[in-house]
């Protein structure tokens, strides 16, 4: 059964009372808000007065057919999807339904699993289309400056809120490109230290020979070239927060010094024997498994436990696919404004590829891809061919790995037939076979073609 805060509304249209009752019962149990109508005329009256997300219609009904209803929806309701069910399945019927605008075509009898899967596919497509059209909700922009409305990100927002209310040390983990510094900033600027400095330090980007002096500062004469005393990052962050990014890249010798800061809340400047107290909250981040590094002996266990008072793990983009389209639109708007271009929209196929791509580089990779598309695409529509080859081929491979040969062949035949309006002679020419072979294939592959 679905678990959702806002029920999606489905209108079921069928002249069979038994079918209406069955579909209403099953879909209601699955968590949808279900309306029913015994015919096209009654369905249109409901659609004129009620917002419906998906129409499920029978094909053959008295007076007006399901095809008539599909055409009505497509001509008048741009944000409503349509799905056809029929007990009289033919290739021509399937092609006609798809050409008229039906997103799914289901043959009676069907199982509950087949019904629910088809409904989910149709509603997923609607959500993608809506996401590409609607404005960004203002409420999303206010989530600590971080975009996200998926369940994994809601858990991160909750963790940020809790972490901001405590002075405890925080360890932020997650893959590269997930936004660990954004989370660190959100914690700082939501805490009592918000008016004090936030100082980010990339531990992996500073040579080991310079890291100590950069972190703790140095006194005049401490080494050749130290012509005057200079404060380090910890003094700069006094009263506020220091963010130690890539903390796993520090040496064991530096880890001992960081441990002392955490334990004693004091630092020693290079060249000085007098420790200095600092009032600094420490946030640390890593994209590596610190437990594994502790076992290997390359990260101190005592420092790990000092840092690991509270851990916030940021999910990779692959685990928050519902946020991909939201982020893509945000970046498209951002870089369109920078380039003084019209903000492009995304085609349905481009949205599908973006959402299903693995995004190994996470949000950073997504931002770079959208930036490039905005700059390099001349059209006001970003379509599948505009996307990088790697993304498009990955989508093809993913679909292929989960299908049988018969399913792949049936899918290709269906697409060719649809492209020529159901003309079997022309379809056979494109497929490189004769009409008789095509007829035999459609008969053999009938369950996959329907």
C-alpha cells in the first residue's frame, strides 16, 4: 500500500459495474483517491469540475469509446495522464491508443501487480512533466539554502535542525559532490554562532608541511620567512565554527594536534610554547569510511570518536532521484540568467534519462551537465539527443539488462508500427522483413506487444 501525504486522484471509466467496483476497491486500497464513471459523457462532467491526475478508461463502451475520451483529455487537460484497458487487444488498437495520447495500454485480464505498475508509470510521467513546468516552490528554497524534497533529504534537514541546537562536534559524511559544505554552513547559520565566522578548510588541498601553520598560525621567527606573527584558521574562527573538510587526508601527526584541540579547546601556534584557548565549534567532513581507515591504522581511533559525536550522512543523488528534476530546473534557471538566455524546458525523454542516470559525481556532476547544456544548446527545449552520450547509452543499457530478447524485439516492433501509423507494409520494410514474417512475429510476441 502506498504511503503518501497527498493522494493522487484517479478517474476510472468503464461500462461494466463489476470492473468499476474491482478497480475502485483495489486502487483505493493502494492509497489513491478514486472516482468512477460508467461512460464518456459522465467522465467528462467529472473532469470539468474536478482535478484528476490519471484517467483509466475502457476501450469499447456504448455511444462514445475510450478513444474519444483520450482525445478529449489530450485536447483539454494538459496535466492529466490517460491509461487504456481493453478486453479486445490488437496491435492496431495499441498503436491507436498510444498515438491518441494514452500513456499505458493494459489488456484484460490483468493482475493487480500489472495494474499498479502501469498506474505508477503513468503517474511518474505526469510528475516528471509537472516538475519541468511548475515554478520552484518557495518553501523548498528556504530549507537552509539546500534544494531537496525527497524523503532522504527531509531526514537530512531534520538532522541539521537538531545539530544546530547543540554545541556538539559533527561529522558529515557522504560521497564527493553531495554538498557536505552546504550542510556544514546550514548547521552554523542555524546555530547560536550564526553571527560569528564560519571558516571552511580543505585539509586535502593544503600541503602537509603548511597545514599546521595554516590551522594554528605562527609567531614571528618561527621559520625562515616568518617575518611577522600570523593567526591561523582556528583563531579566525574564534567564537564561530571551523569546518575541516577532507579530514581523513590529515597525517597521524596532525591528527594528534587536532585531538588536543578537541580535548583541551586550545591551540599552540608554530614557534610558540604558550597554548591559547579558542572558542570554536568543529565540524568535520569526509567522503571516506573512517572506521575502515581506523582498522588500517591510518586514522586515529580516539580522534574518530571525538569527531563522531553526531554523524550526518548525506545521501548520494542516486538515492534521491525525486530531487534530480528539481535541481536540474534550478541550475537551468541559474545559468540561463547568467548567460542572459531564455530558460530552457526539458522534454519528457530528457527528464527520464536525467532521473534514471546514476550520477556518480552527484549534485556537482548534475550542475556541470546542466551548465553545459544551457550554454551549448541553441533550442529552448533540451531533448535526449542534447544529453551527453554516456548518459544516453547508460539509460539504454539499463533498460536492456532487465528485459528478455522477446521484450526488446516487441518493443522495437511496437515503436516502428507507431511511427508509421500502424501501416504493416511500411513497418515490414523498415524492419527488413516481409509482411508475413511481421504477422508471425506479432502473433508470437502478442503478450509483449499488448
